[in-house]
């Protein structure tokens, strides 16, 4: 109680008793989440507007006589003739470690019922991206825990890697698995006491998703113990379009706090297709000229200025972005998908055909790419997985001849058999990311021929058995791999010994 | 007539309605009469609406609307308007309106700019700083 009294006394002592000055206007029309306000002669672009009833808006259209203000909240409480005033501030959100484990809306207000946020700082939602000089090249791995991605489409800290595919192909699952993997790695790394270990904090921005989907995602993250390292920014489908437009920027501001304070963060935008649709809605209501597919002319700039804020900074931290785009009927040449593909540093392309064939995650290795590449892989991974992509490309070329199995030469058959086993090895259940050292060991075993005489349908079970054996029998070798060491002769010998032991006891 | 054309025309008509820098009622009446003669009905409504908006804004610019709690003498109102005239470099006339919700002090609006010296305004700023 005395703290509260002291706080009030301090505020009274520090109160500015000079005249309060503001710039006001009158609401002349309200429609579809946008208020047209007459007056506000001193308003600036993107300035926050204070509306009656504690509502806030953002000035997005500065016309000759009126200001188009996007209302961030329930517009039904407003009426024509009400007064609005400028605040002199840009839209900002609370940031800091106090947001970890919390669910907030696009304005940074907590919506999880766990009380106020423990946050002392606020960052602006819109900010100019870092320039060229402050950036550093991406050479630290961001392990997703998904073998198909970490082996062949490696992502680095500070990279923007797009996850693109049709509906229900596993895009969100890949993002959630990545978040869970960061949490798992954080726990191991922080427990080890390694001073060089850098945890990765995650921000999941849900735009236009169903409330039930967001609730399910939160449940999955809580079950995996990942929420303590994660912030959720929720702008569900029931929210107004303004909240859906600003949510990704709010999430980026939260991620920038970690980056500016020398830490690493990962942000998932799920998904930018709905984000573009919300922006289109707002722009059409503001009567801005529409272009291709009725999107406004600056829809590219909407995403480019968002994604350019994810970077690795010299002397500071990094912000890795995993934007998600939903395609229609696999059309990657549509407007918004091509925009985001050209902005990002690569894409993970998920195909419905592969998903239906049971290849999950349904990553199309041929169409997926990481422009950072092996620069973002640990040494051991580069050692074992360097040739996998090429081998699988060769496998796909030869797979057309698989129906003529009896007429193939031994080498071709070998390539096909190995390819079949690799495809099977890369299948992974959802919410079960694999640690990097386990992935390296499994791929090493595959490359060394330990799976050659195991039936394709038994490869998954064999890999699980091998993983269990390695974790119990060879934790030191795994530990060295995890710390980024190459597999030297001694390490290879230890792996060989472990695999021999496992193989002797494994029954397919 | 497009809204942009109506706004542009309304600006021109406003310039014709001013005398010594302020809106003159007789000139406004003359402008309206001339408009009614020259423009057909479907063009007249948007034009009049735009003109009304322009006149309203110009009148608001020339007025210091003083909301006060408690009594405010005519001299005090004149002094307040005089202060804004000097600051803005144009004649401002006072218009007083009682508003007891301010608790004490007064609030002055000239055009879109509000200067708040009321007790309720200060309490609001205090509440915002504590939030």
C-alpha cells in the first residue's frame, strides 16, 4: 500500500502543470473499422489517435480535409460528432523478457488472463530496418529439429526463410517444431553452464487464425515446455483488420528488443497471406487505389519493410524470421507469394502430393532452397549432410525408372534403394523435433550403410532404436557434435562401435 | 461535380466570403444566392456541403471557444482571446461556454488546437502518467 502511495506522490511531484496542448478533430463518419475525422490539422502519418472510450486508432490517410483513422478496437462504441485527439506518439508495444510465456494482442495488451505485463520499455511498432553497415553475415545455425530442413535447407540466425505451401500441408507444424526445438536446446544449453551458449527466444504471431487453432498451438507449446521461451502475439480472425495488419509489426518490435540487447530471437508470421488480405481490406476502405488482385500498390513494401527488420547485427544479436505463406493449388507464381519469395533468403516448399503420400514433413527438396546454405550448419552437419541434397536429386531423376526395377543396373538400384531409405528417414512425426547431434549421427549411419539392409518400412523404427542407443551409450560423442566439433577419426570410430552394437541387437 | 472539384470551388468561394480576414455574413449570403442561381440542384448540394465545411473551419479558426468552470468575466475572455490573437497573428474573438465538468480552470479551442488549463485535464494527465 505504501508503495502505491509513494508512486502516486512521485507522479504528483513530477506532474507537468503547464497547459496541456493537443490537436483535436471530430468524427464525421464511421464505416468498416475506419473513422473519417475532420480537423486534426496537426496530425502526422501513423500517429496514434486517442478516441473516446479509451480506444486508439492510427492515422493512415491524411487527406485535404479529413483524416482516415483505422480504429484498433470495437468501433461500435463510437459515434459521429465525437472528439478525437492526437497523442504525439507512434504506435508502440511493451517489450522485454517480461513478455515471455505471455499471450498479447496487436497492441501489446495481455489476453491470457495472467495479469499485467512486467515490462518497463516500449518499442515503436514501425521502425526503419537496420542499414547495410550494422549487419553481420549469417553463420550461426538455427536448428529447426526437422531433419529434412536442417540437412538440406539449413537456416541461420538472422535469415528470413519462407515456409510456403497449400492449406493443411504442415506449415504451422514446421514453425511450431522449430520453436519447440529452440526451447529444448535452450534448456540443455542453459543447464550445461556453457558461457558461449546463446538461447533463442521465440515469438509466434498468429494473424487471421481461428481462436481454436491459436488455443491448440498454445496448448502444444505448453505441453512441450516451450512457452517459457516464447511470446504469442494473437490477432485472430475475429479481430478487426487493423489489429491483423499491425500484429506482425508488433511481434517484430518485441523481437527487436532481444536483437538490440545482444540476444537471439526467432519470429514466426503465421501467416502473411492473411496479413496481406487484411491490409487490402483496410486500403480499400481508405479508398486507396487498388492494383493486381485488388491489393494496394504498396503490398510489396508492407512485407519488405517487415522482413528487412530481421537480421543479424554486428556486436548485437539476431532476429530470424519464418514467414508463412499459403498458396492456392500450389501456385507459387501468384502475386503475394512471389513478392515474399523475392524478399526472403530462401523458401521451404511443402507439397500436397508429398503430404498425401505420407511424406511428412512434405518438404519438396527440389523446389526448396536456403540462400545462406551450409554457412549456417555446424561442422559435423556439413560433413555428413553435404551430399544428401545432390543424392536425393539424383534419386528423384532415377525414380521414374523404378517400375523397371528388374532391368536396372546395380548402381542405379543402389541409388534408388538409398534414396528410398533417406526419404523414409526424413519422415518425422509432428511436435517431435530432433536435436542436431542426433540428426548428424543418424545421417552418418545412413551414409555409412547401416540402413542398407533394413527394409524401407522399418527405417523409422530402426532410427528410433539407434537414437535411443546413442543417447544412452554415447552421450559424449553427441555432446562434442552438439558443441560444433567435426567428426574426427576417434569420433567416427566411436559412432561405428555404437552403430555396430545397435545393429547386432536390432531386429527389423 | 466530383468531391475534389467541390472542395476546390469551396476554397475559392471562401476567399470571396472574407472581409478583413474574417467571414462576413452578408458576403456569405451573397455567395449562396449566386450559387443557387448558377448551379442546378444536383450540383448545388455537394458544393454547398463543401462550402459549409470550409466556412465552419474558417469560423473555428477565428474563434477562441473558451470552456470554463465557474464564472468568467468578459474582460478575462477578451484577454484570453487577445493572447491567442498575438500568438497566431490574426484576429481571434472569444466565445465562452460554461462546462462544470472541467471542475476548475478553463480550456480554449482555436481551430483544431486545444490548450487545456482545467483541473480535469490535469487529473487526466496525472492518471495517464500513472497508467
